C-alpha cells in the first residue's frame, strides 16, 4: 500500500466503537511505518468548505478510487494506524488530488 491509496480499515467512531471505513493514505509516518489516513464519507453535509474535498463520478480519478458513490474526503477526520489494521486497498486517488490534500492540510497546520 502506498500514499494516495483508498483503503478499508476499522476506524474509531465518536462513540468509541470501531467501524470498517474507507480512508485515504496521506503519508507513511517515520520510523514504524504507521500510516496517517483521512476518512471518506458519503455524508456530504459534513463538508467543510476550503478544507475537505468532494470526489464525484464526473471526476477523472473517481473510477480508480474504488468508491461507489459521491463521497467526502474529510481532512478533519485523521488517524494514525498500523499497517496491520488495514483490511485491504480498494483503489487510489490521483497524485494531483493527493498533493492537493497534503497542501491543504499543511497550509492549515502552519496558520498562526
């Protein structure tokens, strides 16, 4: 698995329970090989303008993503997961989208 892959993994929910969710690998963390991932959701009402991204069937990388319907890439839903928790890869996003997500996240993190 590599950066930009859309994967399926158990992710902690707000109630503390684990639920298998689609996530996107943003970066491999140094040293132990854990992965920084962001959540993917079909709950479009959670969209944060200028931060999250919507991926839809009209976009060129949608089919390769393995997602089944228009979805929200949630940069505000982050987790660091060990590779052992990943159930598998369902697809990938374009390198342009991946770079854009990283830039959006890094720009937000350095705002003073």
